């Protein structure tokens, strides 16, 4: 699930950046950053729920 969220976020951010006229390289860099942030947020949420149980 973590990998799916990261890849979907990367695709979505890359598409949005390209729609707003960014170059392919810049959009890819921003998408990679968004993917890492989404993965970290998702990981933290998964670990919080595991600690509470």
C-alpha cells in the first residue's frame, strides 16, 4: 500500500506540474520530492496505528 501511494502521488504531481507548463526534468524532480513526502506521511500513519494497539 505504501508503494502504491508513493507511485500514485508521483504520477499525480508530475501530471499537474506538466499541465502548469514546467519542463519534464523539473516536474520529475518535484514529483520525486512529493513521492518521498507522501511515503513518509503514510509510513508515520501506519506506525501510529500499530503503536496504539
